[in-house]
C-alpha cells in the first residue's frame, strides 16, 4: 500500500474519532494500539503499550512539566497576575493605550514564568478585562489583546511545548528555550506596534490614561522587579549551565511560593487549590503523551517517516514549498485542536523529512511554535478565543464571539510578520542557542 494512503487512513480514522467527541488521548492510544495489532500482531501491541507508558512516566526531563504548571498555578491562585498587570499599567501610564501596553507587558512576563497559554489567558484576562472595560476600552480590542498575549507562552521560555518538541525531535531543550527568547520578544514588539497604532488612530477605542506620578512609577517598578528577577533566574540558571531544565523548574516553584508568601497570599487553602489544579492539568498532559507515544510507535514501525522522506526527496519539490505546506498543516490543525496534541501527531511524521532537507531542528521548533500560536487565536475554533470568552464572562464583563474574533485577527497578521522575520533571519532564533552548544 502507498505510504500516503496508509498515513491518510491512520490520520483520517483519528480525526473521525475526534469529531465524534472521543477524548484526544484515547483516540491516539486506541488508533496506535489497534494499528499495531492489525499490522504486527497482539504480542507486539502489548509490548508497545507497556514500553511507551513506562517511557512516558519515567523520562527525567518530563518532571519539569508538572513543576512549571505548579509554578503557574501558584501565581494564579495567589492573584499575583493582577499585581503584575496593575503595576505594568502604572509604569506605562500616560502613554497612548497604556492599559493595552500594560496587558502586553504582563502577558509577556507571565509567559516567561508559566510556559502555559491557557494559564496566561486566564490569569491576565481576569485582571485586564474588567479594568480595561471600566476605563472605556473597546471590548473586542481588550479581548483580542489577551487572546494573543496568552499565546506568547508557546514561544517564550519556559514553553511546555518546547519540552515536548525537544523529546520528539531529539534536540536540546535548553537550546530550544534560548531560541524562543528573541522570537518571543519580536512577536511582543509586533503586538506593541499594533497597540500603539490603534491607540493613536482610534483614541475612542483605547482612551489615554492620565500620567502617573514618578513616585508611583518607581513603586510599580520595584514591585515588578521580583517577577522579572524570577524569570531571569529561571532562564539564567539554564543558560549558564548552573541548573538543568528540571532543576530550573524547581527553582521556579520555590520562587513562586516565596512571592506568594511575601504577598501574604500563601495559605493551606490556596496551596491545595494550586496542587489540585496542577494534578488535573498534568493528568491531561500525560494521558495525551502516553497516547501519542503509542501512536508514534505505529508510525515509526511502519517506517512511514522514512518512506515519506524518500518520496519527498524523489519528488523534486522545492524545500521551501514543502516547509510551507507543513506549516499550513500545523496552522489548520491548530485551529481545531490544542497545540500539544497537534505537535505530538505531526512532528514524528514530518521532522525526518524536514531534517533531510537541511532545516535546523531548533529553528523549526520555533517557527512551528509560532504557527501553532497563530492557530489557537484563529477562528472558528481557536482555543484562546473561547478561554478569553469564558474568563470575561466569569469576571462579569462578557464579550461576544464576534467581538473576540474581531479583536484577535490583527494579532494573526502581527504573528505573520514575526514569522516572516524569523524565516528570513534564522539567526534571530539561532544566535542565543549557539552560545550553549
């Protein structure tokens, strides 16, 4: 059977089950297991199941995932995200669209502390949406700012997406973290340009807040320093080699606990909520990972990646055309699925061919993360759109679906500009990793 027909059958059956409402983790594991049974027999399938489940729960690097998630949950339940947004807005007070810029600063900083898009949207949205709405900001503009800002966590380290991609592509996770720093800042800068443009062009949509006295600005800066310090501590310890990714995650949890305690928000109750929420999120992540590893076992043992590599190299297509097609696939799937399952399904299939074409896997990781970020803010089913809608409704300031979409679309264009920069100037992603090997 033709390799592309085999792949179409496997992916087609998976998408059908997902469309029927079966959880993604179950679909991946079930399709992978049944496929191995059909192709290789029952004994091989049982071996694949046991080996991959054991691998999923024993990999040392994966310990960092629950640690980064716990750090995010501690910051959220301690209500420290509101403090970050409030102080960022004061620091930028008097500028056009100062609250928009404050939310941009807050989402960028929070992304560097959590690695989770969902956490960033929920945390900053809870703080920013009520305040910006009360100040007369356009609801769509407000919601769109949070939708896009939350997605920065896919690119800015410590991105959980990079941890999983590093395992799949067999590349250094610290190098991936370093590779995401400059592209993440470029994305944030593109957002700032749009924010300033709309605030200057349409002040009715983003009213200028009064300037804040210098003393209040200094106080706001001092209150932001511990959060900036924690972000630099995490990345600095990895960059200098003082700590592994897992050890840096533990440092992050300790720092989050300290910040929460200093803010007098750390109680048995808040810690219990953070731990329970972490357990729920980790259960979801690891179930998907186990299912994806079984799915990947089927793909690998059928030699689909190597056959696709040979077919692509023999087809004579330009490598940039092939890359564009792969990125379109990532973006389309990212509109309907969460980033992690999309990554786990597609990367094992395409990483071999793309490496064979001469693309750097670290650079690929960055542009794939940007494209997945575009997917989660694109209608009709962009994940962050619905998260922000739910967050706004929960905060008592509901925003309609059309309003969120209208506010989000300009940020897709901004992401496109950032993506073009990274593709045209690969050094933007590869310069920092070159210093850590």
